[in-house]
C-alpha cells in the first residue's frame, strides 16, 4: 500500500501523511489504525499502474496482497483462495458470490476501469453474511466527480512474444463523470478480446486447462456501468446498474493427460460457447444527520447466468459425467450446464455515538435481508441440482470503545437465520468411473437453521503511526448446497450404496434410487481466526507484520480423484508482511510476502493428521518485490519480481514447482495522456502455474512473456 499525501505538502521532500480510511472491515468509515486485524487498500494510483500491465483483478490482488493465492490466469477463480479458504467478493459493499451453488467465476468479471480503490480484509469476517471464511475483497467504484465533466479513454493491446500475430488482444475503456448541481453521474464502458495464449516455451495453452472451468483465451468481455447520485446536505441517494457479458469460443478440447496440459488438436471443441450474461442493480441512501447517528441503507438485485464448458469423459480426469446411454461414448451431448442465480436484498447500517459510555465510543448496528433463487440446468433443460430458494435475515452490533488514549477495544456479534427450500428433482443418469448409474430422485424439503458469530479485538498505539493489533473474528459460510445435490447418490461410498443398493455394492439390498437431501445436507462452516500483528506508517515508509491461525470443525475439501466434496476438522496458519519505503522523493521500493500451511483430519478419526490438498494451498510462500522511479521529465519506471514456492506435501499429485517472474513497466506523459509499455515475465520463463495445476492435479503452465502497449488520455 502506497502512502497518501496531502495536496498542501510544501514540497516533495516533506510529504504530509494522510490517514487511510477504510469501510469494509467495519461497514462504516474507520481509519486503518483502529482496525484490530490485517487490512490493505490498493489505492487508485497504484491500481492505475497495475492496469498498465494487466486487467485481471486476481492477478493484481495476488501481487499486492500476501494472503491471496497466486492467480490461475483464467476466467475462473478455481483454487484461488484467501488464507487457504473462501473469499467474499463485494462491489461497493454488495456481494457478487453465488452461495447456494459456489462457482468460482466472480473476480475475473470485475471491470477495474471503474474502480477507485480495492479494500481488502485478510481473515475471516461475518459482517456481510456468508462467504468470508478467508478474506473479503471490496471494489469501491470511483467517486471523483467534479463540476467540470471528466472523460477518460484508455486503450491497450497485449500480445505474447511467442506469436504476436495470433495473440494480439485489444482492450478499450471509456468513462465520464461530472457533478451538476446536486446531481452527479459516472458512466463507464469497457471491452476486451483475448486470443491465443502461450507459455514460456512458445506452446499454445489450452482453452480449458482446469476441466470445466473455462480458460483465458478466445474470449470477448463487455461491461457497461452507470451511476446517478443526488446529494443534499447530509443526505445522499444513488442508483447504479451494471451489465456484464463474456463469451469464450474454444477451438479444441484439452488433452489433460499430457504433461503439461495442451490443446488436443485432434479433437475440435463441440460444445456451445462458455458465456456470462449478468445484470446488477443497486440503490443506496445515506444520512449523516440521522436521529440515531449515521444511516446507510442499500438495496440490490442481481440476475446472473453462467454457462460452463462442455467436457469429455476421461477415466483418469473426468470420471463422472451425465450418461448418453452409450458406454463406448458415455458423455451425453447435452451435458453442458448453465447456472441461474438471482439475488436480492436490503441492508441497513447505523453508527451511533455512545459518549455516555465513554467519550469516543460508537455502536455500529443494523440488519440484513437476502433472498436467493438458484438453479443449474443442462442444455436440454434438465436440472442438475435441486432448484432452491433461501431467505436469510440477520442482525448485528459492533461496539468500539477507546479505553485510553492509546488502547482501543471492539467487539461484536452477528446472528443469522436461514430459511431454505429444496425442491424435489431427478438427478440425471451418470456414468461413473467405468459403469452407468440410473437417474435417482432427490427428495427436498424445507429447512431452517441459524448461526451466531462473534469478534473481539483491540489496537494499542505504541507511538504515533505505530500500532499493535490483535483480534478474534469468526467467519461463516454455507457449503455449496448445489454441489452436494449435483452429486446426489455419489457424494460418498455409503451414499452410493444407499441409493443403488446391490447395483453398486454387493449385499447392500435392492436399490431404491432415492436420496433425501436431509441425509446428505452439508453443515455450515464456522471459521475461527486468531491474529496478532504490528503495523506502522510514516511520511516516507510503512509496513505491517502479522501471524494468524484459523480453525474450523467443518472445513470443506474437494477431492479431485473421486470428484467428491467432504467436510473435516482443519487448522491453517501463516505469517504475512508488507513494506514500502520512499528512499527519495522519486524512488520507492516495497514488497509483500506471505507464508501459509495447513493440515486436516482426512480420515475423520478426530485427529488432524494430513496436509491440506494443493487445491487449498498450492504455494506456501509467495510475494512481490518492486521498485518505482519517477523522473522529473514525466517518465515513470517500475520493476517487479513476483515469486512463489513449490509444494511437495501431496504425494498423489504432481509436485508443485516454484518460480520467480520479472515484470517491468515504463510510462511517459505524452500530450494530454499517458503512454505505457509493460512486459510481464520478462525473461520468458517456463513455469508451472501452481493454482491452475492444483485444480485438477495435472500440470498447467503459466503465461509466457507478454508485452502491453497502452495510452490513456483524460480531458
């Protein structure tokens, strides 16, 4: 995190440090120094610099946030974890995840051109409801409207040096913002086309290297965003809408048994395109002069459609498919799925001063309501998960008390109750490993459950700008209910025997071809996070160091070999550090580094005795070291070394190999704009992408050298 400087600074050598304000960790505006946990802010200037190298949010975050895993370089977020667990993605405080069917295509669809800053909370949290077991990432849209209209146009082309002609990929974004009297607006539009991708050896990378997730090539992206606001003294009201489109058209299936995975040029892709068609609408009202303090009310509605790749049956890699009726070619030609998820909700947050308790004390409290409607269907219209709806209501309260001038403590509680309705459905016939299994009936029902989560922490100011912090927050997550019903009858050996009787298990009795959701329902996951650390900021330096332990009795693991999801007791621990130092007014160096490892109770005997799989923790150590130099003539240079370790804990999977990559960037003020050239993987290193490789236990190479040429003009 780079420093924020006052415009009133007398000269470049004597900057005035401004306290960074963050909203994500508390749902209200708070200085970072008051938050008893690890938090980071990727500010607009730093974000703009990264955008000259890459438009992928996961790549940006993985380079600048030590707790986030190495990006897998695709449209999917599969195996991208935060401290080895799930991540909650927000845009202006509104969630973008699909909790009833936990698919991973979320981060890649965030358009960074309209983002002012990214706020990151490392570790578990329940303030925004289900999902943040490992961390929270909140994308804050631009708020820079002025009375004079401001238009920004940015164009870029990116290509792999292995074959620029077939890989050259254009990008374009346009935005306009203005304040007119009491009204203000922001409009943003962006488009991007990706073409072929290559590794460091010049080999073309496959379109679906992670089996059913979608790749990063041959795709068109489009994003339209508009926001209109009205502000009158203490009150503000705004509405916004966003349309997200994506379509990927692979040419070839993937050979997953090759090392590394490569396109299968003997097998043209036969499915429909991979696609995204989603709409998001938000409304927000704030009143800083509310009778009980400061009020914020948000309403939101999301309609998301996500179509996934068509995949082929493979006895080693893809051993459970929807059955065609022909054992010689068991994969049904209609076996391509689309997820339909609709979410609507309203949240209310009030910040009330409690000086009667102690001067400076505040109580943040409120309530949330969310409605979810989720289904997933094959191309012929058959359901592949139980159609389901859920209503959740929650109340929360967070008390913050300055005990002394240096010591501040806070604690809070959240209570959430869920009302889940699972519809009956017939799970289609499957071909599993080496034989077909008939369709089965999944019996649904109505279920309700509740959950309490707590947090407690404090900060102590050792000296101005230097704080100790420590805390105990809990996070909560629903456990991919749709995924369990999709595999109904095959989630476990006992479930297979129960549904199919002696057809699958000799001596198990006659099959009844029926499974009740009540018998296979996963348990919600509660994560306990313990953390202690130190952070400090000065005018010319800053950094943080923290250690954490997170525990869960119901951790969620996906077993690649068996295509099953299970829950076990687990512990994850780690250390994270960030630092930056302005050596001169022109020269800044910095970096991040994170270490993470974890174990779990693999056999369910009550003892934590096995290493977590690679799809949870692919690279225990990763980080970035950088340096920037700003010349007086407007030339700006940046160099980065991005590094990550290997992992050999899992003997049944390919060993993850570490690597170090060098990225460079140069930008220059030219006319009214900014001309930039960036090179990622400068030395064209051939390396194994740890996160992508961990998704399906096969080697997936990372991107080779790419060159980006861009120009941004603002007028």
